[in-house]
């Protein structure tokens, strides 16, 4: 089991707060060409839930560890939002988009950790 940092933990909690599912943490630290150290990927049931999860992550991370994203893309259509926390990129997808883009398998040598859904 990889050790996650405080930011990754706070992001996961922000996702779980709004019932995000199928959370995967991709540890990219050993990949020299990777754009960041971690990807956190999750699925939302609808565009409205994509927005709710994105807002929840932003609020939760700011309140618990005082970090703000450098940018958030995709809010307009809310099919896939990307949040840039520098060392961590967060991807929130509706199911079809997640399946189509298959982000977690772009980096084959990344260490992937599945976070169990809270039910």
C-alpha cells in the first residue's frame, strides 16, 4: 500500500462527502515525464454531481489544509472536471467519459490504489 500525502487524503474525503464512486489514486512519483505526483480519479452519477463533487473538494481541501487549486477546468459542461493542485491533479467524470478517456491506464507504470466506495 502506498503512502498518500495530506492533500490526497483531503481530496478523497471531499469526494466521499458527495458520494463520488470508484476512486482511484494513481501514484506517478516514479514516472519522470508525469505532469504531477498523483492523479485522483472518481466517477459521479450526473453532471450535477460532477459539479457538487468539484465544489466539495475545493471547499474541503481549503478548510482542512488551506490549499486552493491553481485552476479548475470543465465546469461549463461538467462531464469531466480537472482540478490542478500542482502536485495532484483531480479528475471527476460522468461514467461514459471516464470509460472513454480511461485516464488511469494512460500511465501503465503508475501504482494504482482503489479506494473502497462508502455505502
